[in-house]
């Protein structure tokens, strides 16, 4: 797709997105009016529109447009998976709903209630996902039929380069046309020749090839350690021609870390991360943590007061148990829990080590003699964990994430891959909690934490929170 056509398509998308959101807002308003019986549909459409309302709605439209830009909704999705695109759409409509909520709060729009926002989010999400998937289907079908193609030249003839070429052949819907490979003869040339792919030219002839052919992108698969100078010259050549250069991000053979590009003082820096990167999803996660922890502390305050009173009446010692835990990137913080053991419980740890029933560095005894009668009940119902909402509000923890471990347990870690769990904020609940808690061995627990990191999304957090509720009521794996 040439530059002009792409600009026209982007302008159409931006306009159609705002139209879809406006229609979604209108439908939600109609549903709200009918549900409350405050005004009939005919009366609603006959109402006079004030200039101030028009200005406010124009401001909302501008905010929606900016939110969609920040969500990356208008970046190329040619190489995105359907799941990635769906997540982007949902994040965008969620951001639009939050913007609407902010405007409603500032301007005291009584009609925009929590139910209104949920209906608006549902309608706009369905509209956005449907329109984007139809566009995705149309573009992919066009590429399968030889339209909207990008001509690509692959530099290098090693196994990774061949693998990339085969992927392009297997996925014509991506819209890449392989013009051939660029390389000199080497030990693997004979194997490359058996692949059947064409050799466009040698590296020395690439400049002339670019002058004589339509090339949109170069895919670089030269071993950078051995061919750094060649790769640098080819990249400079592509810069002069204005051609996109793609690199194999996995140059170090990393299994979990993902590459990304950032700018530091206008200088581009390639980076890798095995945790959650900064972005809108992370911002949404933190906003959710703040709002949900504050709300739950308020709603559950009677239970918190009752628990504190029961602890004070049934055993000597403080109501809250404070302990140093390992947090984000191994930062130390004080965790808050209701005290469920006798006051000198930590001093008895050395005597009870021989009775530990859990593999690995974690300490756990099913019938721990240090637990008070009321403490046993609190652990069974997870009420002892409720003060951790204070840690979430402070930013030391999140609602969902790997459990924070004591310094003693961390020092017992024997493998560095297990320490990757500390690259995100620890949480009140995670996959471990919903799949058995203390009934799961240490190795499996760590693997579940790695699974959470590999599959993380804001929606996975929501799923885990929903699954945590029945797990708590069942007392699944609780001591």
C-alpha cells in the first residue's frame, strides 16, 4: 500500500472510530432513558441541544482520539496476531470509557452512571472489534490475492533466514513478497541452494539491486558478531534509500525476554525485558490497583475492625503482623497481615525447620503449633490477607502478581530463572492461589509464576481475580 493510500485509510479509520463511539454513546443514552423511564425516545431526540453540550462533546471526542493514538490503534497491524489486535481494541475502548467517566465526574453528568459506562463499554467494544476484524479480514484477503504487498529482500542465507522465508510463504495473508536472498558463498551455500529459494545478488551487488528494483523492506539475518561492518553498511544503504530494515530481535537466543525499542535523549536504544513493560496496560493495572484496594478497604472496614477486635481479645500481642518481604526487582518492603500466630512465632522457626512439609526454600507446616485458634480460622478464610490492600494502595504490591516472599525464602532460591518472578510487583493473588496454594510443590509454584509472566495481560489479571473468589470460599489449599 503506497503512502497516499495508507494516509487515506488511516484518516478513514480515525473518523470511523469516532463515529462508532458517538453511535455507541447515543445507543447507551437511549437504553438509559428507556430503562429509567425518565424521558421517551421521541422526547429525547426532540430536546434542544445547548452550545455548551456541543463543546463538551467535542472535547470528549478529542480525548477519545488522543486515547486511541496512545493505545497504538493506528499503528500497522500487519504482523499482529488476532489476539494482540483484540486486546488493543479492548484497551482502547476501556480508555475511552475511563475518559467518559472523567468528564462525567468533572461536569457532574448524572446520566453517566456505572451501569451507563458498562453498557457504553460493551457496545463500543463490540462495534470496535467487529469493524477492526472485518477490516483485518478484507486486507488479508486482498494480500492473499496479490494486492497490498510489500517487497522484501532477505540478507543472509543461514537457517534463521530460511526459516523467516518459509514463514512468509506459509502466511500469504501477511502480504510479503520475497524477491530473493542476498549473500556471498559460504559453508552453508549448498544447503541454501537445495531450498529452492532464489539468490538475488551478492552483498556487493545489493546497492545496484536496490536502484533497479522495487524494494519496500530488507530483512537482516547476518550473524552480527562476524558481519557487523557488512550489516552496518547495508543499514546505511537502506537509510539512504528510505527502506525499512528488519532485524532478528532474538540475536542472543533468549527464551523469555522480548525485545523493544526506546529513545533516550533522541538516541534509539534496543532493549529486552522478561517482565511487564511500561504501557497503557500497566497504567490500567496500577489504576485498577489503587481504585480497587481503596474501595475494598472501605467496604470491608467492618470485617477489618471485627478481625482486629477478635485478635486483641483472644491473644496477646499486636493486631498486625509486619514482616520484611522481597518486592519489585528485589526491593524490600514491609507487608501487613493480621497476626495469626503467637507473638514469638518467628523466634521458633529454627526449632520447627525439621518439620517443614514443603519442598524448596519455603517453610510450611500443615498443623503449625504457632497458629492461634482465631488465626487458623482467619487463614482458612484468607481474612488475614486483607490488610495487604494497604500495601497495594502504597504501591509495594498489586492485586495480582507472584506472592511476596520473606528474605529467608529468597535466600534459599537455587536457580536464577526462579528470580524472574521479582521483575513485577508481587500480588495478593496469582495462578498459584487459584490452583491449589500450599498443596502445590515449590517447583510447580515457580513454573506457575513464570507462566503468569509469559502470558500476562490486564485481562489475565481480571480472570485470576474472578477465579480467586471461589478458591477463597472453598479454602483451597489454605492452612
